[in-house]
C-alpha cells in the first residue's frame, strides 16, 4: 500500500524540516549534501506549499517519460505567482511550458535549426569565435572565465542564429537573468517588477528586429531562425504574434544559459581535478565524455517542474491529481542507484545517462549545440593555455533553479 504524502519521510532525521519554499542559507554551496539526504530519507518530499520535491533518478525518468500524466503547462501555478503580468504571458506562452499539441506544433519550427547539417554549418564559426576570444588573452596573466569567455560564446552563437546583433548581447543577457529569475521558487515584489519590465523591453526590441527583417527580407543569414519563425507566423494558424515574440525570447534565454554555466563549471571542475585534466590532455578523445560528466556533475539546470493530471504514485507515495512536483535534476544526476560513486568527477564515466537536458518530448532542443560549444571551448582553452590554473574559487550566484557561476578567475 502506498504511503501517505503527509507522512512520507516525516520521521527522517535531519531532513524532515527541509522546505524548498524556505531554504537554509547554506543551500546553494551545500546543495548536493541536501539532495543526498532527501534521496535517502524522503525521495518524494512534501514542501510547505503542498508541492513535492523528487530526488531519485528513476522517479524523474518516470515523470519525463509520461507527459500524459505529468503536464508541463504552468498556467495554474503561475497565475497566483505572476498575476496577469508580462512574466505570466511569457512563461505560459514559451515552448518549454506548453503541452501537446501546441508544444509539438511550435517545436517543429525549431527543429531545422538543430539538425546535423545546421550544426555542421555553425561549427567553423564557433571555432573562429573561441579563437578570437582566446587571442585577446594571450598576453594577459588572468581572465574571468565567465565574463570573458563562457558568457560570450553561447550568446554570440544564439544571436547569430536568431539574427540579432552581437553588440546587443549584454542587454539581452541582463533581460534573460531577470526573466529566468522569475522561475525561482520564491520571488520578491522587486524581482517580479524587474522581470516584467524585462519581458516588455525584450518584446519591444524584437518587434523592431522583425520590422527591420520585413523591410529587408534578404538581409538575414542562411538558416536564420527569426526569418523561419516570421514565415510561420505569417502562415496564420501556426504561430501567433505573441508566440513568435515569446519563442524568440525563450530561444535567446535558454540558448545561452545552459551552455554558459556548463562551460564555467567545466573549466572549474577540470582545474579542481588535476588528475582528470591530465587525463584529458593525454587523450583529447575523451572530450565528448568529459562534457557529459560536467553536465552530470554540475547540472546547469537544477530544477524542473510538472503537475499531475491524474492520481498517481512515485516511490511508494500516492500523489493526487493536481499535485505539483519539483524535479531535482541535480539530485537525480548524483543518484548512486544510477551512477556508481556519484560524487566522484570522472571524465571517462560510461555509461552516463544524466538528465541535465531533461528527457522525452521536452528534452532540450539545443542540447547538441550546447555539447558542440562545450567540446570546442574546453579543447581550445586547455590547449592554448597549458599552465592554466585557478586564481580563486568559483563564486556561485544565489539561484536555486539554475546553478550559475558568477565569477571564475583563472591564471593563464
């Protein structure tokens, strides 16, 4: 018989008081310690607002693979949080928070941008961008990996894909942080206002870009996503104007957030583990598996969410229809039931079926692009600067949903 969600894990020492809605001050630096305790004692853990935190790998896989039971639509939960605001409009219109058939319809419009042929066309440009960044630091003794490198590459690539000038990358990054910050479990009034302003400013900016492209339809690069989305919007029943705007915002936000943090964490972990760095330098063929281990070990996205459409059960706990679950990706990716010695950083780990990009119909559309960017970035940086070392420990942003490095100083 399934356990009651009200009592499941309630007697577990040390974790009974854990609440995703009121996290302890040391949660971000100690997240994996808390995740391990949840997995052992309360894998389906009830929070103060009635939602549940899931920390076991198998439970996350079950949810990801069953979109009929576990909805990605966020209208019910975002309405009380955002009200009738621009943040509500964005986060309930963008691809990631839509269910089929809308999700299927919109995602198809992005697929051409991430085909093997499209990525092969992007690859020379990615190599050139990385070389350009690193050339600037050849004669310098130090660099901040985040501001000087890992932020620049993904956002320059996605700006090119969308047809946005690279000179606007800074303001786009600022808007992205404010908009994605709205997804944190707890939001202040000031954060809500700032996020809403960012959505409105971003929409106005994109309307100007769309106006320019309509006036000069042949001015875009081959394969540019903005033109493809505009064409779909003009066909009438495929993409509305709001959908067009919010898919562009989503692509610019999601297109660099994961890759930026993957590269930042990757450099940090390689330099923290000199044995693994030596192994990679001795065998560059390990680059691909190194990228996968970085994604597992420091998952850029730590939390996803779903809502139950019917009564169901996970890890022996009954969950009613309407139950909101938080998928603790960072916890699942260190589940010893799936990953032997999960807290060991091993760039040769095989198999490595991590969930950093999700699974199922909502798997990150740009996962292949992020992997390509990471592989090129690590290989070139570590080759160009053979004596690269940490100048200071990485600084983490106090964010829960995304594991973000805000600063990483290295000596060249």
